[in-house]
C-alpha cells in the first residue's frame, strides 16, 4: 500500500488491481487543478492537449472572468497582454473603417482560444456578443507553454487551420450565395456551434441568436429589411420556428443545411 501511494505521489496512476491505468484524464482525476475539474471546455479546447502537471502550472496564472453582452474585451491595435479560452457565450470580432463603419469579421464560440499568439498587438476588436465566461492567462505564460509543449502547439495549429477553413467558407457565402442562403447559413453557423452535440443529433435544436438584426445584416452584407424578410421566409417554410425575437428553433438541421445551398 505504501508503495502504491509513493507511485501516485510521483505522478504514476494505477488501477486498484495494481495495473497501469489508461491515462484518461477526466473530472475524477485528483491530479487536475480545482479550476479545471468541472470545465467542459477543457476537453475540446486547447487545454485538452495539456498533461495534468501542465494544467496545474497554467492554473497558477489563470483567472475566470464574466462579461456582459456588448462589453469590449480588447480593442484593435492595442498591445496584447493576455489570451483567453471561451467557456460560455459568443464573442464578436470586428474591424473599423477609417470613417468609423464597423465590419464584423468573425464569431468565436466555446471552447475557442481568443487571441493571436506571438503577436505584439491585436488586429481586431473583440466584444461579447452575449453574456460570456472566459478563462484568461497572461501572454508570457501561454506563449512559454506553447514553446515547450508540442501537443499544445499542434492544438493551436489545428484551431488556426479550422478558422482558416471557416473564413474561406464565409468568403464563399458572402461572394456567391443569395440573400436567402446567406441568412440560412448564418443560422446554421449559430446552431452548429452553440451546442455541437445537440446539432449532430436528430432532434430539434434551439438557439439564441447572438447578434441583433443590424449586426446580422452587417455580418452578411445585407440590409436589416432583407434579413427580416429572409427569416420570415424560413419561418413560413417551416425550416425554423421563431420562439421570440432572438430565440430560434430548428426542427431539422438537414433541412436548414439544404437551405444554405438552395435558394428557396
């Protein structure tokens, strides 16, 4: 028994029968920091690439923060001092033209990593589109860990490529799709990312649109009136159900996906 305790203290986990464990890290693993134990974003986000001792080290620099909708998290071109994992909610990324016009250039969802490592200043303004909760860490701490951890560097690379693929898809949406297809694509984007497990199932998906109609119009390059008309068309076709002004129910994700590609 004493030998077993010594091995556990040294970081080697064993099953009760004395054999080696499969190395699975979950909420029952006592080696995890308290901050990480109940964090579901940890499994799908960048922290999923970290070993328990690395999570312990990162947790020494980590703090959880809550922001209300419309709060500014960072302004474009300001010095980068910290990064964050999105735990809950949606973040809006935007740029401003010289005459003050805003263009939304992206949305980020849990468990996305918020920020661009190894860059001196931010390139976009980040705002809370909804009430959000984030885990923040200082720039120096996370960049040092990326340099030391190939798995973390690989996970960051994966997210960067995912964002590149999404940007290319959105360029196609804005450049080639009709107004009806654009609005359907936006709703599909929200439904697919708000709760990926629910969206992958066969049942209905209910989501709250994180943007106001004016912001949706800005994101899609349409007028507010056009956005409203297309949402009404989707509702009348039975593709979506409007529970209230911002809450949308999608009875069948396959039908919504079809509407993203076929002008109805």
